C-alpha cells in the first residue's frame, strides 16, 4: 500500500513538473485519498451490476495511470503507456484506411449504442459531433475537441497522415497518451469498417469537411 | 382537483408549447457567431417560465408535502419526526446542508439515503416498492422525487452550506473528488472529461465546470431538482448522475449508494454559497 502511495505521489510531482512543459490541460487534482478506499466505494456503488457490465467499472492499466496522474503521465509512464497503446492498433489488412465519407457522416452523427438503455443490437456511432465541429453545415456541434473542418485538405490528403488518423480513431492514446478521446477500436466499440468511413469523412476530397 | 392546481396544469400546457417552440427556434438559429444571442433567448424564456404557477414541478412539491404527512408502514407513522440534520421534522435549510454525517447511523447520508432510513426506522415501511419507483415514468409516480422536491423547496432562498468537518464527511468529499476524475468503461470517460473546463459544450448544450468552486457549480446545484421539459418529469440530481453514467457507457449506479453520495458531497461543496431555487425548469 505504502509503495503504491509513494509511487502515486512521485508520479503526481513529476506530472506537475511535466504539466508546466506540456500544453495539454492538467487537472488540478488532489490524490490525497487512498485508492483502496475509492475502490471500496466504487464496488459498493455498482454492487448490483451484472458481472458482464462490471468489467466496465474496473480500470485497465492505462485508465488507472491516466487517472492517477491527472492525464499527464510522467517520463517512464508516458513511454510505457504510449508503447502499450500503439501495440493495440490493428490496421486494415489491405492497407486501405479510406472508407465511404457518407457512411462516415452517419457514424459521426450517431450518438447511440453501448448505453445501459440500449439493446445489444442498437446501432453504434462515434458521436463525433458531440465534441467536434466536422462538416461545416452541421451547426450543432460540441467544443470539447478541436474543429476538424478542412482536416484532409490541411494535411494535403497525405497517405501517412490518413493512416495516422485511422490509428487516432482506433486508439487516440496511441497518438497522445491519456487523450480525452475514446479509444473506439481498442474497445471494439466501432468496427474497422466504421473507423475507415470516419477517416473517409475526414480525408476524402469530396467530403464536405474538405469543401 | 383544487382550482389552483387545475390552473397550474392549464397554464403549464400553454407554456410548454411556447417553451418547446422557443427552444427549437433558439437551437435552430444557433451558430458560433450568434451563440450569445441564442443563450440570451433561452435565458429570456427560462425567466418567463420561472413562475411557480407555470412549473409542473410544483405538483411534485405538493405531492411530497402529502407524502411527508402520510401515515404508513407497519407503524402507521408519518415522516414528520424524521431528522434530516436540523432536528426532528425541521425542513427549512435541511437540503442546503446535505449530505452530512448523522450520529444515529454514523454515516454520511444524502437526502434520498436519509429518507429511506426514516421510512425503515420510523415507519417500518418496506422500501422495495419505493425504490422500484425511484424514478418516475409514464404512469409511474415516484415518492422519492416528490419528497425530494418538497424538502429541497423548503430551502429556497438559502445558500449551500454543507459541513465537511466530521472525518467521514472529509472522506466522502475526497472519494467524491477521486470518482469525479476516475476514468473507466468503453469510452474512457470520467466526469471531468466534460465538466472540468469553462465554456465547453456537447453539441449545443453548455457544460457546467465542476472542477473548481464557483458560479457554474452554484447555478447547477441550486437548480436541481428540476422539471425536465424533454422528459415531462421532475428529476433529481440522483437521476442526473444516473443519466451521466448512462451516457458515459457505465452501468447504472445503485440507487442511494455511497458513491453517488460521495459525488454529491463533492458537487455541493463546489457549489458552496450558491442560492437554492427549486424546483426549476429545464430543457
């Protein structure tokens, strides 16, 4: 226990130092409480949850590190987290990352799937507009993430950039450890096809994103 | 039905239409350049409907008042001797200082947990049915929502001043803060993903910043419970947190569980000094 606390404390100290160097917003977070106590509350709060759903309550190693460091894992943790996440990315076997931008727009618009109010067959979407401006004609967009207007055009429709974008949507933490963006492919929330379609929405010269 | 209630309902129907139309047109014309204009329009309509005679949430307040005095349970007793922290039966200001530590249970309890405790201890009421109806729906009224609306309303005009002094209150606060930042589930979200910065929004919906004490936290906590026009029901913060976890793709948190109370302690602390005006009316 003591060991974990010391690790968390030194991680926090290093994290604070790093926060000054990085532009990423750091949360002014206190880690004064013993994580074992927090886990006890968490277990009590989802006590009547089915075993299948309980898996979502437990944190994976990356979620744990990101939480413990206020999303600014220091030095060795940063490298370890990045390497762990990079290793999860599965690219399309034929190398083509560009799908259909029209279907990508549907994926970006849809905000359902995976909620306890949904059924297992409820269509899933990335709900990208919840956080990003994407196609300029859609005025109902959120601002938690950056605007993606002109995304492919700005990157000169570069093939390597498109591949990197596939990786970003598949697992945002393979690009930026502790990114706030969901790891859609890592969690198998979106299919490879859906992720390709979203990359199409961002990279196809015919997509309204680039018009 | 008493005349005043009948009038409330009829005033409500006309205004509901106006509100829905207003909100629709406000969001339809919303775009970055006119965001301020939209916000002001929505604020104008909010002010217009911020009238007890037009807010159906006050029907819940009335029902809650009756439930508070209703004799039931094995002891055929009312809740009128229930101590919500200010002394038996004292309702004024109780909501402004909850959750808090109670000596008799040696637990930090929020309003819902305390009411369930009183139902069991004072009325010897089997709370199974009450908990099954924890959230109202079409044709299903909720005693808990009604009681919370009634009791919270008794703190109107007062400011949040929850004690964080007892070691268990301090633990609750620290756990609530940790849970606020705890990332999990298939979206990797924590509460802080959406609620840790000023001026952010999901689609067009503004997001209150709960990462620090201040106006957004005060205005949010001071306006729940609220009548949700989109759901045609009065909703409590307990329900709002349940809905947040739903959108985060987490499983539903247990009703009146300690984790929800811990989060509530954290949020009420951030809202310290904020004035209570409930039930309010929201989208």
